[in-house]
């Protein structure tokens, strides 16, 4: 099976309106820049996006919010995006805010095939509304369900033609779990190498989880804020 595609647009060919997407990265670090741009170009709407954040106004998922392609965001941090705020307050956008650790675990549980788990995070707050609550060893926990997606879109530092992925430093935080939680996982990489060139001990996501891969280009690698201290 050939997993290699020529570019982002060809790799996302079957992402249609109404799909649920996971988008890797943390803040603007390690996001699938090429595939987000391709989604804006292709134009599917009514998307549910599962991501640590919602990007900023002119970068990341913020580009998809600007074109009104996102119907619902499932995130843990959304504080850098004015367009997000505007659509939320006007009720154009559905938002499910999830504690960051809970979000990461819900994604990881999907990859492990575990349908639900109990956590103390969010008990006694709005997060617990409508959820099953149980007591364990004198402490209250609420039940959270695993998060699945039709497509997981991740960006890695290096990958091979079999789909094995290597991430650099903190970029592996959400992306590794997301790569295992989608029905179809698509990876963009900075460097695409022949099969067998990556040491098996260096692989963070085995190729069995990755359905499509392509070499990306023109990465900006932005961060939200630059702080200089003398």
C-alpha cells in the first residue's frame, strides 16, 4: 500500500463538510500548517475540530474560523483568537472547553480502545454538568468519554514512506495520541525518508497508525508571543 502523497491538498482529498478532525500541535507549535491551508483552499464546512487551541486570527485554525468552516471547537485553550471570541459570543460557533489533561486523556483513551474513564478534574464545576459522577475511596470523580475523529491531522519532524513518525521535543504532546485516535491519520513531515532509514528506537508513532504521509513545505513555525528579556 502506497501511503505517500505529493502534497497536502491531495492527501486531504476525502475530507468533506461535517467531518470531525483532530489537529495536532500545542499552541502554534507543531501544527499541521500545510493541511490547514489546504482545508481553507478545499473549503469543507460544518467541521468539528478537536485541538489543544484554536490558533490565532491569521494562522492555524484561526484561518478556518475566518472562513466560517468550523461548526464546533473542542479545546482546552482559546484565548488568542478574536475571531473565535466574536463567533462564540454571536452563537455562530459551538464550543466545548475541556481541561487540558482531560482533553489529552480522552484522545489517548480513544487510541487505546477504552471508551470512558473517571477523573476528578472538573468535579463541582460547569464541566461536570450532565456527566455521571461516582465516588471512589472517598473522592468524587466524573466520567469522561474517549474522543474519536474521522481524520487526525498531525505534523512530524521526520517520517518514512511506511508512515513511521518522529517528533521533535514538545511537538509530540498531543500529536502522538491523536495519530492513534483517528479513523484516518494523515501526517505532514519536514523530511520524508525511505523506509528503513529511521532507527526503530527513535520512532514515536509506528506507521501502522498512519494512512497517508507527505513532505510539507514553507513552514512558518510561529509562536503566539515573542518575549525578550535582558
